[in-house]
C-alpha cells in the first residue's frame, strides 16, 4: 500500500514532465538556470570587491531591474503578439553573449564598476522581454490542467539551481576567480538553445496572437487587471513583497559579510540554505492542488515571520537553519501568485498579466534595491531583513483580509 501511495504521489508531483515539450525545455533550463545563479553570486562579490559599498550593491540590481519596471509591460505585449518560442531564441542568445563579454573583461583585468552597471542594465532590457515570454510559454507547453504543477516544478528547478549555482560559484571564486563564473554561465545557454530547437510547435497550446495594429493594448491589460479582483489583489501583494522583502541580492551578501563576518564561501552557504528551503517548498506545492488567496495570505504571514527571525541570528548555524525556513515560505508564496494569475487570466491577456507579475516581483527591485541598500547603510545590516519581514506581514494581513474562500475556489472581495 505504501509503495502504491508513493508511486501515486510521484506521478502527481511530476505529472507535467510527462509532456515532451516541457520535459525537454525543463532539462535545458536545469543547466542554464544553475549558470545564472553562479553568475549572480559572482556579480554580487565583484561589486563588493570593486566598491566595498552597501549602497553600490543596492544600485546594481536597480540598474538591472529598472528596465523590467518600465518596459516589461511592452515585453508582455510582445509575448501576446508574437511567437514566444522565437522571442526566447533571441533573449537567451543575447543573455549568453552578455555573460561572455563581462567574463572576458574580468579575466583580462579590464573590468571597472561602471561596466558592471552597464552589464546589469543590458541584462535588464533583455529580461523585460524574456520573463513574460518564458512565463507564458510554460502555459503553452502544458495547458491549463497542468499549469500549477508545471509552475511548481519550475520553482523546484529554480531552488535546485540556487543550491548548485552558488555552491559551485563559492568554490570557483575562492579557488580560481570571479571571471570564470561568467564564462561558464555563457556556455550554459547552449543547453537552452538546443532544447528550444527540439520543441514541437504542433504540440503547443498557442493562443491566437493579438492584433499588432490595435492601439491601447497595454492600457486594456491594466483595466482588465483592475476589474478582476483576484488578479489585482495578487499583484498588489507581490508588489509589496517584491519591492521590500525579495531583496536578497542586497541583504544576504551584507548579512554574510558584516553580521557573520564571512567571505564568498559564507555567502554561498546561506544562499544554498535558502535554495534548500525553496526546493522543499517547491516539492510540497507541486503535490498540492489548492490555490487560494486566503492560503497566499497566511503563507505571506509565515514568510514575514521567518524573515524577521533570520534577521536576529548571529551565527552561521542558526542563519543557515533560519534561511531554510525563509526559502520554504518564499517559494510557496511565489508559486501561489504565479499559479493564481495563470489560472484566472484570459489567454489573450496572459502575456500582459504575467508581465505585471514580473514587474511586481522583479522590476520592483529597481526601487527596493537602493532602498534596502540605504537602510543597511544608515540603520544597520539587520534592518535590511527586518524591514523585509515587516513588509511581508503587512502584505499577508492585507491579502488575507481581502480574500474569501470556498473549497478550492478563489473568491476575492473588492478592495476597500
């Protein structure tokens, strides 16, 4: 009986991988996303090495995510108008080229801080198109019945990569150097391009493209979200948490260096612990079919509580344990927001709605990154996490208050 239950559990947890297109895409992304997190740690440590400034560390993600804040709505419109597969070919190729250029600059000793800012800005321009295209392409590969499972498995991939990438980066930075991390990431994009070339277009659940000549389509998307309470409330919660709480690229390296008195290796350890928690949260969500606003509300409350606890740790052991729990609830929150939006959005609007999600989740870092960097500089490093924890609690209370629940059906009240 136990074996049968375990088999059923595994089949349910990994059900979307039975779809050929998604399975191929997923395998290619395992390599590439690991490379992305490897580059992420290397970039953070490169900025600290060149500037030794919390404020500069906060401005780097601002440069990277400012284009996403300003232009992702246009990227979402492109995803609604054109082939998402072709868009991903372009964005993934350009991302690989950028990583190679910065890696060569570091290896030749010619890199300067302003160059890292330019790199971050260019990557942000690419991601303003890549993120909404990638989010909606997952739906095209699996369809509405498997979208929640596919999103959950995608979060598992991100979590696994967050463990593998920083772990490898910590070793490479400590033993070889920073530049090699960027070159390895550039090479990892080859796996993605191979995977994209193997996608069978005939098996995609493609929605009819919107009319490219029609005017006011971005405004139409905003009106659609505002008139759909479940979408509006979900995006507001993500905007609050995305702006203030999800500033790990600022708060965690500062915490590793100034609270734990560590180096890139210590930063790598707490990053890996966050990834382990995300992996656990992703697996738990993959086997669950419940997606409600009320559940998202109390998940945000638990997320904020664990972030506050992590802020008051003072040893590597306790920080590692705390960040595992932070990872569990952060991934549960991200997975719920994405699933709720994808399930409740009309197919012709999905690109624009998911673009707004990317703006709230990632683009908001253009505001939150410098803000959290300033908080760390003025009030102390612990406050970068304390402020984030409080923001998540506020979002959780607001979301829970505006939600109604009936079985697995989402019933959202209009905001007061």
